[in-house]
C-alpha cells in the first residue's frame, strides 16, 4: 500500500484542514488553530530516506495496482482510497478525512511553491450568483432552477517560466500626405523600414501543467498574485484536492514561448506610432537566463446542471475572478435582434427624410 499523510488535531484527534479565512490549520471539532509552520515536520518527512520494508507481499497486496489506479489506506478508518496516477490530495470516501498522497508530492513531483486559498466555498457560491447578474440574455429560470452538482477546491499544477527576451523586430510603415491645387488633388505615400531592438524580462509566466484543465480556461483566470506564494508544505493541501502535473516542463515550453513572443511583439508595436500603416516584416527573439519553477495555484470548480446540460465554472481561489459559459435564451436573443434592427432602420429612414428636406436629394 502507498503512503499517505493526514493531519490530526493534537488536542482531540479530529481531522484538521487549512482554513482559507484564517490562513491557518483549524480543527472543526474543538476549534483549535495551528500555524502552518508547525506542520513543517510532516513535510520534512518527505525528504527523508524511506525505512526498510522487509515484509513479504501477499498476493492480494501485489494486486493493489491496476492500470492507472492506485490503492491507498486511510490512516483514520482503514478504508481503501482509489486514486488515479495524477491525484496528489483527496478525501477518504468513507470518513471524509483529507489525505495527501506523499509519493505524488516528493522528489521531482514536489512543488516549489503554493499560493494558498484565500476564498472559501461560500465565496465561490456568491461569486457564481454575481456572475449571473446583469446577463440580459440569460434564461430567466436558469438562476433559480440550475442545480450545483459539485463544488471542489483544487490545487492546479502550474509551471512558471522566467527569461530575458532579447528581440529585434523590423516593420514596414507608410505615411500619407494629401494636398490639392486649382487643378489636381495629390496624394504622396512614403515608405519606411523601421527597426526596434530591446530586452524584456519575464517572471513567472504561468503554464497549466494539467491535461484535465483546459489551457484557455486557466489562462482566463489570471492573474494570480505570485507575491503571495509561499514555500510548499503539504499542510496547505489539507481539505482540498490536488493533482500532480501530467504535462512536463519541457512540453510546456512551447506555450510559454508563444506568450513571450506575443507579449514582446505587442510591447514593441506600441513604440511604432505616427504612421498611416505599420506591418511587421520579421522578428528575432532570443531567450537567456531561462529557468522554471513548479507551483500549485488555487482554483474552485463549480459544476451545475440545467435542462439536462452541464455547465462548468472556475473561480480563482485567490482573487475571486470567475469564468464559465452561460446558456442563452434564443427567443430573447431574436427579440433583441429585431428590436435593434427596427431602431437602426428607423434611424436610417429618419436620416434620409432629413436629407430630402434639406434638398440634398
């Protein structure tokens, strides 16, 4: 059986979890709180050599691995916990105790940093309600009839890239001068070749390291404030779910490079002003001092069902920013289209009528 970590209250023996409001570990039974640093000894155990295991494995124990599912034993109730190959933190399905899977959080799999949850489950529910407000095309019954199937706090694995980008970009630009005399109208177009060079420094470019989480969904939750990140300790995971990365840093480099290139080109383009047109012709971007870190970022996931269809919303567990697609009332959409078409038609008709009155037609 694989090793697990569970945090128990030294006072009453109850399970303790990380409280995002207090930013401390809290026992829900006796209300005792503990500083996260007090749990450092649990993390130190991850870096210690494993003790000798001299027991003979039985045939039943040898069968605890099946495909991509591993079996763990809850230290509180002895129940079996099934986890896929990427799960790093979960709950016991029998007693509900939070469990950290140490073999998924040690060695190269141990994150360098974690941004702790700042907002709790109730804040996620309130944010979802606010997300619904002001949406004119949202079906009127959706807010009252939709059913929240699941709310879960999840630490999503991210790779963070640092680099200096030394860039050279060449542009083709034009300027236009127009004048006239008593006989002719003149247009003069001048063409320029422009060069821009410089160095941009990038820190903590985030790239989602989980195949389960769509990259565009995670990027839409940005920004995360990395200044509030702390050195990783498993105590911050207590009470939440967590997945280890299943997209390597090497496989994430391409997406990081795309973000570096796009940001660099946008920053340089802002320096090319005062021309009628500007067209990039060539760019040369070279990276130096490139390095990466591994971190866990906090995300609330809310799954809702309405009219037999599932809708997924995600909330930044640090800032409260929420994203997700909403259903559209198609009948109401057509009404708005007809209304706007009528308003535009009436405006055009009125403009034509005024022009006729002025004798221009």
